[in-house]
């Protein structure tokens, strides 16, 4: 991801989330040196990921695949890439939070061997208040 991608990434994020990251969030991650990636096919933006590396751990901050590309293996491809970048960056473990209502994402993470290690109560904003977050991790070694 680079500065030229920010508007398209923010627009895609808005189409995917009820409470999306702003363009500024992506810009801040880019400036902070996080591992930020886009997945393109031709000129089409298919998806994006943001991983923050902290010493020997990594945190998947966000990942998204455009709706018309979901269910075609692109999410798995992007997640695999994010895990490899984190590992090459020195992380032994990757953490993430996910909404319990996002069953497609939960299934993807479990397929890749992530395990639930906790629950954050009322973590995400939701239509009718707040939604919990499932905390997952995966060893990368």
C-alpha cells in the first residue's frame, strides 16, 4: 500500500464495515511503518491488510476483501501473506480481534490454525450498542 492507494482502500473499507476505519487510520499505519498491503488484480483493488509489528509479536489490525471477490480464496491469500510478512519481520505470534457475528472471518482464521484465547466485552461499536470481540492468536514459527 502506498499513498496513492489510500482513497481506494478507505472507500473499500467503507463498503465493508458499518463502522469503518477512516482514510486517516490507513495513512497513520502507512506512516508508522506498519506492514500494509493491497491485493490487486489488473487495476481492481481486491483487498488490503494492515499488520502492526511490536518487537516479537504482530497484530492484524484490519483485513478486508471486496464483496464481489469474497469466497474465491483472496482472503486466504492475503492472510497467508500477512502472516509471512509478520514472521519475516521477527514476530513469533500473530494476534487479532474479530466480531463473533463475522462468521466468515472466524471460519477463515480457524482454518489457518488461529485459536481463541480470550474475549473483549463490548469492544466494537454496533448498530444497537456494542459487540464483543473474540481474541485469536497463532504461532508463526
